[in-house]
C-alpha cells in the first residue's frame, strides 16, 4: 500500500458488516467509476489532479473496524461539497471527513453516523480562525490540544499531525499505510 495525508482530503467510511461499501462510494460522491488501479498510480492521481478520487478496499483500523478510505484533492476544492451527514445516511455507515493543507494551515475533520452529525471542527491557521465547531471534542481531539469548550478567549492551534492523530483514533491514519500489504487494488472515481 501507499500512504497519503499531507495537502490532501479524505473520507473514512466504516465498512464492517456492509458488503460492497467500496464499490458504492463513487456513486455516493457523484463520481464516475473508472475501475481498478494500482496503489501508487491511484494515490498519485488523487494527489496530483483536481478531479480524481482513489477509493481503497476495506482496511483494518480503529476500534477493530474495517474502513474504506476515499482520497483526493477533489474533496478539498472549494466548489466540492462533502456532506458527511448525507453520505452517512445514504451509505448506512459512519462517515468521517479529514482535510489538511500545511501551506494555508487548513485543517478540518467531521464525523457523522446514522445520518446525524456527531462532531465538526475546522481551522485556518493563516487567520487563526476556527471555521466550524459542532459537538464536544473527544479524548483524541483533547490530546490534539482542543479545549473542551470554544469561547472568545480560547486560542486554538492545530496542525497536520493533529489531523492525522484524530484520524488514527477515529478510523485510520493514512500515513501509516505505506509498506503494509494491500488487501486489493484501489478504485478510481472521476468528477463530471
């Protein structure tokens, strides 16, 4: 497998007990399914283009669950809407969204299950603005330095490593995939 993480966005979809989750992700995201591709090629396409998304087979991760990851810069584009609540309802699964871009210090995560938003956090380091905050931070977020409550006096400082740590606690830190045996090939979806 090939890892990813920096300057990227990805979804983690809980796949345990749900056959065919990976195959249903392109349609759920409104993408054309272009078929299977080798890991290196798929991750490179997802990272270097603005209209491709690489989708993994189910991978073991946090809470002894299987997770399908869908990654690509397409998911970070301003005109792309990633609605974790709608995806969670459509796929009948827990859905998480992560984005990190260390140049602009854009860092986001969201989590929905059973069609309900559990948690959302967004931060832009260039301005120091918290752009979204929904729900209570869990222990992984508190370990990343988030306060229990956000108010006007609170200073938040979050970086790429914090996004990856939260991803690892909730589902999978995608930087840890490199060198692990692949349980199958990637699928590629295309916008438009």
